[in-house]
C-alpha cells in the first residue's frame, strides 16, 4: 500500500504503508486510510518526529559503536528512520509556515 501525504503548501510525499504507519505512530496519529494533521497539531507533530529521529540516531550510534567491525557495508544497511522522516518533516514545516494542514490517504 502507498500512502500519500498532501498539503496545498508542498508537493505530495509518498511512502510505503508500513513506513507511514511508523511515522504516524510517532506523532500520535492512528493509521487509517485517511487522516489529517491540523494546523494546530503541526507544531507537536514536527517536535514528535524530530524527537523520534533523534532517539533513532542515538540508538544507531550506540549499536554502531558496539558492532563496529561486524557492521555490514553501507549498501546493505537499512534505510534509517531519520531518512524516512526527512521528507515528511520538511512537508510539515512548510505547511506550518504556509498555514495549511496536511492530509494523508492510501
């Protein structure tokens, strides 16, 4: 399933359903076929995503320090939460600046 995040302030952001679900959970939104992040909810959503990204990076950093020599090549490493969240965070920030909500649909 593909989930599309839309805002009048930005281009659409597309992602796989499982990744969208993970990011929506981080901001406290239920994963439904359609939803909205209202203008009032945008600041808290941005802060929650940034906090989840920071926590993910810290976990990755500690794992990398423990397994430095057993680490797989970069081509085999999974995409991090920070990489997946970056387009959505940017969309949320631009939408907040423009005073527009963000909706999603699958």
